[in-house]
C-alpha cells in the first residue's frame, strides 16, 4: 500500500510471454513507469522456455502495452527496461545461467542484487522453479530476494501444507508474496481505511450493532475456455477459499495494533481460527444449466467443452457461517459466489440492527427494516448507506434514502489496476496485501470438511441468482441477498 520505490532492482517474470504477463503484469509495470513510480535504473527480465532476443520480447511487450492503452511514447520508454532470458524450469544449470544474466544486467545498469521473482507458471512447474532458484543461491543475493506466487496455493489443506513446506525450504516467509488479486482492489484497501479512520464505523462494527454480513461475488460469465481447470476446482476452491475468505477476514478482523503487514495479517489469521465448523445444512452448491445471459442464450455447464460427463463440480456456492469471537458471536456471515449470474457484482453488505423501539412503525409509518451499508468493489467501487429520513411536509412519513459514494465520480482518472498496486508493494517490500502461509492453511482448514464431503448440488438456470435453495439460507423476509450496485 505504498506509493513509489527508490530502490533499483531486477523484476524477473517467469512465464514472461504468457497470458498473465501480457494482460496484467507488463501493463501494470508500464503504468507504474508512466506514473513515475519506478526507479529509473529498474529492469524487467522476462523468462520463458522459447529462445528469444531482447528485441523480440520487446516487440511482444509493446503490443501488450499498446493493447492495454498506454501512450506510444511511454511504451517505448518502458520497453527499454525489458530483457529476455530463456530457461527450462527443469534444468538446474539454467538457473545458474539466469544468475549470471542478473549479475550482468546489474553491472550494466548499476543495479544492486535486489531480485523479485514473479512465478506466473502452471502449478506443475512451480516446485521446480522454487528449488531451481534456491539451489542457484538466488534466494540469498547480496541485496534482497522476493518470491511472488500466484494462486492456486494448493487444492486442499494437505497440498497447501506441502507447497508451503517446499517454498519454506528455500525462502523465508518475509520473502514470499502470495497474490490474491482481490487484495489489490482499491475498495478492499479502502475497507481498512473506512473501518479504522472513521471512529463511528469502528465503534458500531460488532454484534451489538450489526445483524448480518453478506459477501457476494457474482459473475455474469460462464467458465468459457477454462472449463478443464475449473472442472477440477469449482467455486469453493476457485473463489471462496481465497477471494471471499480474504474479504471476510478484512471485515471481521479485530483492530490491529498498528497499520503494518505483520499486525494486520496476525488479525486476519485469528479470524480464520475463530470460524465455527460450517454446518453442511448451511451450504448450498449449484451448477448452471442452459439459460439466458446478457440477452443471449447460453449452454449449461455440463455442455461446456472440457467438462467431465455428469460432473458434480459446483459453479455456485452459498454459505452461512459464524465467527465465534467476542466481537461477532451469533452474527451470520453469508458468502455467495457463482458463474452465470445476472450481474457482475462484488459487494459486502453490512446490515445494522433495527432501532430498538419502532416509534414510527407504532405511528403507522413505513419505518423500513434495518440500515444497510453496502461496500461495492465491482463493477463500480464505492459504497451506499441506506437510511430512513422524514419526507417533507405532513403527515409524518419516512423514506429510505441512499447515501452514495462512487470512486469514479469523485476522483478523476481511472483507479489503478490491482496488479499495479500489488507489484509496487512487492518492489517496496510491503506484505500487507499478500497472503501469509498461515492464512492459506487456515482457510483450507475451514473448508476441508466441505471439500471432503461436498453437500448436495442443485441446478440453476444461467442468468438467475443461483438455486432457489440458496435463498432459504438467508432470511428472505429481510431481503438479505442484496442485488443493488453502487
Ligand atoms: C479468478 C478466478 O481468481 O478470479 C476466476 O479463477 C474468476 O474464475 C476471477 O473469474 C474473478 O476475478 P475478478 O477480478 O474479475 O472478479
């Protein structure tokens, strides 16, 4: 969550010509460069299996930067920072060659031995790269060495523990940056500011004042070309264990002792440890069938290319859980996510308790239900607070009005992409928005019983808000499943 970096370093992207690099990482670095956040001597070394010259890679990168909308003069400037190195992840000697290349680039551009290694690799290549870097001594250069890791962090508790143990053989936890791209979203960071900079919010942020919390991540797309991966994963692994749980921990954590990575992550880990075992009856899994989405007919999940016949993988999940802490005892937290829902929306709805005495109801007014604070992350970022006010004139009547704040309307320019924020934090050595190994394991531990014994799966038509059974989890008469966006 820092702003700019003065240290010169070498940023190494494994999988440098891949999709993530072209769509997200290179544009994020290009934008950081354009905004003046990068040290002038900083260089990027893309690593890939196929031989390429620096010039060939620069061409590929320029196309990617152009597609991301960077101005052409800035593209040229960023491209000058880029280099390329061929490497086969399975060949130990290639890591020694990589080490020599880093040394040479360092000498040429007067960069100390500060290395960030971004592993944008398929899971099977990941252990090879970690071991290769470690055995070549690139985990302990003279300056610093940081390892950036993309999800999935395992597919269950056992595999996550194994992965963490492997990484810890070569890198200390304070060198490891596990990316959950949701933590790079501006409103997620704002959630911390919102809670901790506004005393009236934080003093209401507990079971005395809050009735329920609902976290929704809806997607209005199917699994598309990722069906093969997705069919082995499902919504619980793909979205809940990581993104939704990260949001949950930020909402539910105690006030940290300082605004530091260590203190914040410590509090998030405590939330995970406090989650009560989830009742299977409080989980509804769903799978989309053919339906209509964005005005078009779409096929069902079982008809997608790459999905196993009769697959029981969930594309939707709704969960009601409890955080058994002093602050949250008895307050239900609802998590809901799914593919092929009517809208792309990510939001956290916090429902406050109703006024203890319903004066206005007693007077025949339509005093509405409780106040709801909706913090929206997508598609627009901001929040709405719904409150009752008096309508002008007589007789006394109440109306529910929204207090609305929208980032894009208030601040000029577009919000930085999450990767931009996260890459800058890597360069600055700020781990606040990265996932600690204890968080990864703690989160898998919460969902392990559901993964071992998946509850029943229900169908829902594409373009609807999931199986109707999910509605009975919430409290329908209170309209808890919010559908509104900011
Ligand atoms: C990814 C999941 O982590 O997040 C995808 O693997 C999902 O299945 C994506 O579509 C959603 O991210 P965002 O930022 O578009 O909400």
